[in-house]
């Protein structure tokens, strides 16, 4: 990770938090209750709130025995996971058992709620509101890696685009809490696939879950597209241009938003080994239509090309190859393409892309400025699915006017991983010049 790509605390605050987050949106993020209300109105999934406590009288008027067997008691404006009690089981004597294996009674809950109202866990110790929320259990995919508590996923969203993600795994040291400062594990994630890449614990990089041989790299998080889409819709609903979205994966209901953070911590950079600064700059001025478009851009820009894959034989191809491209109707169109190891990205002819039906306004990811003999022009970038040498490739291609060039498609180095390119050209693959 280059130092020049790291986003520092001052840069985060001055360049992003103040600039892209209004006072209203920050107030929403500071209150879990306001966050839940805004998300519910926007149709973004979040755990149900059973009861709110605003005054001391509410504590004594409430029928505590009516609570479900599993729930979470939280402060609305708490920090760092402090003041949260998560109950996972009701005991036969009427008491409850927490995820930390502590036994608590109704009186314990009342006392803790009173502390919350007095501001024991809030920012600046100002009076707060307590609430009881639906319990979200641990999804089975995390059972091997998470200790007792429920893991969560932090996603940094900027300009409606997910730019960085981290899985936080509770440990014995964190007491079952998914909080890095309390001892949880931070695991970096590939935005494109939802697969874990590397991990940190206590500020140090680790390979295995502590005291086990369970690798932390290669964990595949299910429903990843829904997770990304939900995170973006949460940022849109709150009005936060730059934020951290904390989410959980409900075993039955899928992705849910726990809370929003207008000033997300920066340890996510260490977990991923990737600096935020460079990624934020790449998407700063892009025009994003909606959450679906934002997710498509994120997957196009930030998918890792270094994830572990099963061994495959190198495919030998020539400088000119017949490929197949998927049209908007799902048909595979044959076309002869130039294999250019001197170019980084791939390109497709504008007229040919239109004929395939893949160059439409809703399919354009972004525009790329290009200097040519005609001056500076903005060229659209679109997602393309093609088959080269029997291998399926999902890529992004720049759309250009190639009517004076021999080939309608050019394949650049970014799409040639696993191929061995020969400079030879079969005569049958030669295409006559168009002029």
C-alpha cells in the first residue's frame, strides 16, 4: 500500500466529511433511532425496533416479560459498540443469557436502560434514548470464523459507489463483539466478488483465525450484490455523500443495515492493504444514476485480479483471434478481434456495439477522456461479456469509432491473464482494411 494513497484523519474530515455530508445527514447518522426511521421510510432493510425509552417513566411502565427470547438493548447515540447488551436466550427462571454468557435479570436491564438515559454511553455524556431491537443471529457461513457474536460488514460508500469493504469477526478477546478496538478481526474484502483477501488483528496482519488453522482469506460472503446495493441505498436515503454503512447478514431475511457512520474509521485501509484516497479520487466526479449503477461501477473499478484461483493451463492464442460477444438478447455474435499486448484496456467499435444492443444509456458505466488526433473526446465505457479461446471473460470496454481500423474489437492486456499470445496471424483471420 503506497503512503500517497492512504487517507488520513484530517483529509477525511476536511475533504470528505465536511464537504459531502450535511448537518442534517450527520444528525441522522449520529442517532440509531433516526437512522432506523429514515431507512424504514426508504424501504431499506434494518432490524425491527420493539421499544424506545425516552424517559425514566418508560422503564417502569414497560412490561419486560413481554420481550422475545432474543433481543438487543442499545443506546441511540452510543460509540464503539459500548452500552449494547445482546440477549440470545431466555432462561427457565425468567432471566436471560447474553451472547457473552452472562445472566441478567429484569432489574439488570432496567438499571442499564437508566444508565443509557443518563448518557453513560453517549457522545459527550449527554442524555440519550434507549431502545430494544430485533436480535440478528450469526449466519451459518460465518460459524467457523466468528466467536459467539454476530459478524458485521463495514462498507465505505462515496458518491453512491461502494469503494472499500471489511468483514469484522468477533473473537474471544472482543467478548463476541465485532469491534476492532475491542479485539475483533478486520478482514479486507474484494468489492467485486465479496471474497475476503487479507486480515488484521490488533494492528498486525494475520493469516489464520487466532488459535486455529482456519484461513481468513477466501471466505465468500453470500448475497454480495444485495449487500452492496443495500449499502448504497442507505447512503442515498440518509443524504450522506461519504459514509460507512455497517451491515449484518440475517440468517433468513438477508442483508440489514445496523447503523451509519458519517466519519468512518480508517483501519479498513489496513485490513484491505489498500488506500482510500486513490479510490475516492477515482469516483469523485462520476455521474451515478442509482444504486444499481453505483454497484456496477464499483465492481468494474475495484474487482481484484489477484484472488486465489484453481490452476488452469495457459491458453495459447494468436495476434488475431475469432471471439464471441454476448448481445443484449443473450446471443453470441462471432467477430474477429485484434489481440494487442501493447494496449492496457480493451475497446469496441461504436457501430458494432450498437448493433449488439449493448451500447445504451442505461448500460454506460462512465465516460473516459481520451486524447486523439481530433482532440480531446469523452468515450463511454460499457460492460462486455465475451469468449476468447474457450474462456469466458467479463470486462469493460471503451467505445470508440473504429470504422477506419481493420478490427471492430481490440483485446488489451487487462483481459489477457492466463493467455500466451503468439505474434503469428492465420491468413484466414486477416480482415481487409475498411478504406
